[in-house]
């Protein structure tokens, strides 16, 4: 376990917010985490890849950085392979590694920032695939008593950008391992998302491999999402709101261009479109802004504070509510 005192967290959150932790603890194994909890009790904050959070203040206390690595095959037959990833494994590097081995399943989720351990928390999703589609189980430690847990897919109760870790178990666990099921053959190719289709047409590919899907997804994401190593951001700052069928019909009547998608209950509305309609796309005040190419993404051009980004998000929420009667909810965790 490595301990650093009075440490800036700027490089450990993709928004690039410069707040400090009184103590930053790097935990490289399950045992180190158990040991830490036994001696110190709950840390002030458990940190994964720092890709889905907005720091608005210094953390008075310990930040426990989960830095557990490793990729282990835990099951295999002719069709499937189950791989257990250490929670601290970088998500995109893990995706590329699985594709290099010839395994399918994670290609649509290429280039999503963050680590494997936090992927189940918000059920990361993109281009028609969500983590729950490949999830087998996850393991971790309950903060309250240091006891181990293992949750199956049903236990995690995945929803759209949602899971038990954002509800009943919020702030109560440290995830240490995530096991995913990948395909060795008969890959389940999901290429019906408009942007993927048109990119594949451009390169004249009609039966793409998982690697080709990944390349296309990387190209699409690079073309419209800011690279966190250059411009601080946390991906979509808001969730796409889900409205009733009746509300959706009314919205489509008033705004014929509004993109809507079928959701588990009702219709999902493209928040990026609404925010753009309100005139926020490309907005900038000091170093806090709304991305020029994707209005759902708030950005830090360098030295924005978490409070400035938060204040901007509040203005957007109020404006969208006034004009559209829709209550936007942040997707990122406010700290
Ligand atoms: N749109 C606009 N203006 C904008 C942004 C979007 O008009 O500024 C329109 C687009 O033209 C499109 C629709 O809104 O018709 C949807 O846009 P997009 O395909 O970019 O997807 P999204 O709904 O904005 C979601 C996820 C992304 C994920 C993409 C692709 C959420 C909150 N976001 O964005 O996930 O990459 O779909 O599947 O569900 C993330 O969670 O961090 C993230 C980037």
C-alpha cells in the first residue's frame, strides 16, 4: 500500500479538477483493502478511474485508489470465455486486449474512459450495448465490516446507467474484480446504430468483425467526444431523460426533429439535442464549457473548478426545465 500526503487529484479524475486529498492510499490487492478497512474504517472516498465524478471540494480524509490489476480466465468452452478483470484495469486497454485475443463482446464499448471496476456501477453503455450484456459477476468488499461479496448479474439489478451500486449499495462497497462473458466464435455483432452503419459503408464492410466494429466506434467517438487527456470531461454529464409515451407524443408534436428511442418504460429523449436547442452547445465561461460537438458533455478547458462546472450544469438543468418541462439528471457523481 502506497500512501501519499496532501496529494492533488487532478491527474486521477478525467475532468482534470485540481482538488486535494488529505491522504491518497493506493491499494493494489484485495488483501490491502481488507487490511486498510480493518485498521482505518471507511475512507472518505473510494476512487476508481475517476471518469464519472466531479470534484467540487478537497477531500478531507483518505481517498482509497483501487489499483488492482490482472486478467484471469475463469471459465471456457468452445463458444464462450469468462475473464475476470482486476478493478484497476483500464477499460479501453482491457477491451483492446480481448479483441487482440479474438474475443467478441466489448467492441461497441471501445474507448469509454474509466476502469473495469467502475463499469458496473453505471452500467456503461454505447452504440446499442451495455455492460449488463456481457456481465457475469463481480466481487468486492463491504466497507462496513470488510467482508467479501460476490454479486451475479441479477443481484446487480442493472438499468439504464444504473445499478445497485448507485442505489442501496451506494458508497458501501469496494469492487475488486469484474467477470465478463466474451464470445470465441459466433460473435454477436451489433451494427445497426446509424453512425456505425454509415462508417462501415464508407469502408465497404458488410460483415464486420468485432475488431472492425471497435475501430469504427473509436473513430466515431474521437470525432465527437473530447479526449480527456486534452480537454477535461466526464463523458455525458447528464442521463438521457425517460418520459412517458404521452409526453413523448406531445414533445414530437411540438418539436418534430427531437430524437427519441424506445426505453424499458416510455421513451428516452436525446438530452444533447434538447441542450443544443436551448443554445448551450459550445458555450464557455472561463474554463467551464459545453462541448462544441456534443452538448451532453461538459468540459474543463484547463483550470475550471468543480463548482464552476456544477454551476453551469445547474443553469442548463433550469433552462431545459423552463423550455421543455424536462428535468435533467446528472450522470456523474458530485463529490
Ligand atoms: N444530438 C444533438 N446535439 C448534440 C448531441 C446530440 O442534436 O449536441 C443528437 C444527435 O444528433 C443524435 C442524438 O442526439 O440524434 C443522440 O446523440 P448521440 O448518438 O451522440 O448519443 P447520446 O444519446 O447523446 C448516448 C450515451 C453516450 C454514448 C452514445 C452512443 C448517455 C447519457 N450517453 O449519448 O455515452 O456514447 O449514446 O451510444 O446515454 C457517456 O455515457 O459518457 C457517453 C458518452
